[in-house]
C-alpha cells in the first residue's frame, strides 16, 4: 500500500513539474491586475454565469500577458542579447536619446516591436554597470513606426560593459501601452538576461550598440528576449 502511495505521489509530482515547465511564472508587476480581474469576475458571476466565464477567461489572459518565462542567456561578454521578445522592425544608425548625455555620435540601433501577444518583460542585453536611467514623456504613436523612437514616451538605460563598451536599451510606449516599468537604477551592477522592467500592453524596445558591432539580425526576424544574439560588440 505504501509503495502505491509513493508511486501516486511521484506521478503527481511529475505532473506538477511538467505544468511548471509549460506554464511560465508571472512577473510580480502583473499581480494587481490579475487580482483585480479575478475579483471583477467573481462579482460578474453573481449576476451572470456567462459574464463570469468571460471574466475568468480575461483573468487568465492577463496572467498570461505578464508571464516571465525562464531563458538561457549566452555568456560571451561581447554579445549583445535581445532585451525583448518580438520582431526586428529597423536596423539603422541613430543618435542615442539626448537625455542620457552621450553626445551626438551615432550608434547602431536595432528596434524590436512587441505585439500584445509577445512576452512583455524586458531583459538586460549585456552584463555591466548602469551609468544612467532617464525617463522622458512623449506621444503614443504606433510602436512599429520609425519616428516612435524620437516622439514616444520612453525610458532609456545606459549600460557600460566590463570591457568598456557603451550600450543603451530604451523601452518605448506604443499605441496601447500607457505604463513603462523599470527596476534598475544608476550604479547598479546587472547581468545579461536578467529581467529589469516591462511595458504594459504593446510596445517597442530599441538597443543601441557601438558602430563597428557585427549585427546578427535583420528586419522581420523574430527575437527571444534573453537568448537571441542581436550583435557582437567590437574588440577594444
């Protein structure tokens, strides 16, 4: 009897492990939204079972939106990793955000557009130290437009790698997005692939790397935040 219980317990434990592998954990920033949606669903169910079912489906979607799947990040310090899941929309030369004080020298900018179906947490693209964080209010144009980098609300983070490279990652609000969250501050040491923020409901993330970097992606290519190599930084 004891052996049967142990076997049953082992099977249940295995199923739980499988579920954890399939259903990713949720970013803490999503908990208030999920809780609010769940409470609203319970209230709706008191008046209409159908409305309650719709509410619970919406609650599940909100929890799914704030998912934070585990990623395996390459360890080569010269690699600039995608900060977000999405689609590469532009690869151009551009001056980094003026509010960071990096001057007028252009860098290579790789823009990744996130739809409402993509994972919306952002991950640190390189290991190093945060030199500055600057938020700038702005418009809410469609994030897939090139001018969104200049006109939209944004939060820019300037990173200095251990090899001395300057890299900039910018969270940009989109047509639907109305809230940018950033969890890192000036002077903080960060590791490539670690989660540092999120943008709620549709957005864009720009990565600026030094000219001379070997870009490894093209417009239209899909990226996986924390895993896809966007560029190889030049040797100093």
